């Protein structure tokens, strides 16, 4: 479990590299700063309030709070399965909490003010994510209803994805993204870094899904890793084939997002599926990515890294797939999955809208035009990620 915790921690490097690789050089430091802030403040908040909001013990199924801070007495009393302690539980779950905000970071890159984003992270990671998590993983009303999400297609990825969607809508698109209503490509400055980021994320998913077995039982853990890897591979291949057929070019970024879509898609039911089911789920996720990216462009929403398509749309697909494939398939299960998706959509859209709208009307959430054109690194941080290199950017 602690090895899996370390792998999930390592995913934050993957997210960082993916985000900076798919955006422009002049905003690199800003994105790295946000990612470092998310993991540090996220762990502290999860210790102080989040863990006890997410696992409150006996509660009404919607909201409960077991008190501030970690409880050494509870740690001694609580019976976990062998090799899996209260402390392990906290640290493993804490890594997941920070991931939800990291999804938002990529979607709002290159034009959001730093301090309002930090305020959003504090509220969303500290309060909103743990309450949402308690509904299923804390034994809340969705758990009682039979809703199933093994490792977080909805609880982590869609929770981040809904907030990303709201944030992108309220922020508006980057300068130059849409010309005469048509989306324009704004190339990332370092696709090799983005590729490294995706491979690191894939590696981290060994902990993300593998650790969610919550034991080192060989049969269950190895099956989860097999289904996870097959879905990732199928997602990548499907996205590359479909995008090549549609756009007549071999798009590496679509290939990479297809892999991530496959990973997100299998996460809700990785322990329930056989190899063939996993390949089908991953392939459908890869196909969804191509069309979701296109739809988001047509809606005039600017998501520099494809986070909404990957984490929200494929998160929804993966959650519903539990009711279609594998050991739990059936109309009753599908209905439970649908109710869960709907409940999280309403809660996450409402809360993230309130947070971002209040910030927009008070301190503002978007940097001035000049700062955006010249880069957030220079204006918000007073330095450059690559001081010895100069690139013409606009």
C-alpha cells in the first residue's frame, strides 16, 4: 500500500510534465508552481479536515465530520486488514485528493490568476472533494444505493473534470484560440516532456488502481494491473486510428490523450472486468476522446491539455461501463451508476460555480491581456523557466 502511495505521488510529476509540455514556454513556471502548491496544501488540508470529512464514521450519508486532525487513538483502535493501517489509509487517500485539483490546473492553464486559483484549490480539495468522496467511499448514500467506483473514474476524475468545465467556461478562451469562430492550434512548447508525463502517469496508475485493491492479495491486484494496462493500450491505439482517419495526420497528442482516456475509463471497474472487457472499455474511451476534443472546440471552450475530454467525459463513460460490462453488469447496476454520475454532476457544478463566480466578481480570475500575451512566468513570478533560451511567442 505504501509503494502504491508513492506511485500515486509520482503521478504529480506526470501531470506537471504533461501540462507544461502541452502549453507555451512563457507559462511553464506558473504551471509548475500550481502543481507544487496543489500537492503540498492538499496533503495538509487532508490531514486537518479532509480525511475526517471523507471517512466520518457513522453519519447521515450526505455529510459528516469526525473532527480536526488525525487521531492516534483511532489509529490504534481501528482494525484494518493485514499490512494496511490507519496511517497508510490517510496517506494513500491524501494523494488522491490532490489529483482532483490538478485536473483543473491543466484546463485553466495560461490565463488564470494564481491567487484565486490557490483559493479555489483550498476550498475544493479541503472541503468539496472529501464530502463528495464520503458519499461512496465513506459509506454514504451512494454506497448504500449500490453505486460502484473502484478507484475514482467519477470520485476523482469527474469531480475534477466538472470543476474544470465550469472554470474554463467562466474564464473564457486564451487570446488567439478562436479566430472568426474557428479554433486555432496553439502548439505546446515541449511534446517530449508531455510524452514523458503520460508514461509517468501510466506508471503511477499501477498505484492508483493497484493500491485501490487495499491489500497485496496477488490474484486481485494482478488482475487490476492487467485490465488497467490493456485499457490504456486500447485507448491509445483507438484514439490514434480514429484521429488519423478523420484528420489524415498522425497526431501524437491525440495518441497520448487516448492512453489517458483508457486509464480513466477502466478506473471505475478495473477489479470487475476481464481482459476483453478492459480492451473494449479502453478502446471506446479512446474513440470518445477524439470526438470530445472536437466537441469542446465547437462549444468555444478552451482546454489547453484536453483535461475535460480525458477526465470528465471518459470518467463518465468508465463509471457507466461498470453497469454494462464485467461482474456487476445489469440494468439495476447501470441505473445506480447513472444516479451517481448525476449526483456528482449537480454537486460539483454547483460548488465549483459558486467558488469561481464569487472569485470572478470580487478579485477577478483572469490575468490582464498584457500579462497573458507576455507570459505568466514574467508577470506573476518575475523569472523564466528557461532563462538561457529565447523563443518568439505570441
